């Protein structure tokens, strides 16, 4: 990886987080979700992976994203249901733990670990 590109990646990611936070904190959750889900980050990621590793690497990344989608959905569902009951930090901790556990289980079942 070319370390000179890291500041660019940092700025792009930070900009997306700032815009999503702005819309999310002003009760425009659907707009915030649209921006967060907009494939701009994955577009950049696919492009950089393709340029560094070619078609096989980019295709493997796409397949891996789909394989880990259920773990990510579990995380989001945990936040949705636990946030009103537990508050922010315990909910996020539990959501991340569920994501990591489900992701590792998925990876193990795929025979990749």
C-alpha cells in the first residue's frame, strides 16, 4: 500500500462520517442512511483494490461483503432493539460483539480461518 494515499482515504472517510452525522443528528435519518449506504466508499474501495490486486481481488472483496452481510444486519438489529432499553454505549458494545461473533462464525463456516 502506498502510504501517500492514506491521508486521502482519511479525508474521504471523515467527510462521509461528518455528513452522515449532520443529517442523522438533525432528525433526517433516512437521508443519513442513504448517504452512509451510498456506495461511494465501496466504490473507492473496489477501485483501489482493483488497481492494486486486479479483478480476482476485487471480486473476492465483493463476495466477502455479501457473505458478511448477515453479521452486519445482526449488528443493526441489535442497535435498533437495544438502544431504547440499554442506552448508547452498552448497545453499541453488544452490537459490535454480536457482529464480531457472527462474522467469525461465518468465516469459520466458510473454511477461511
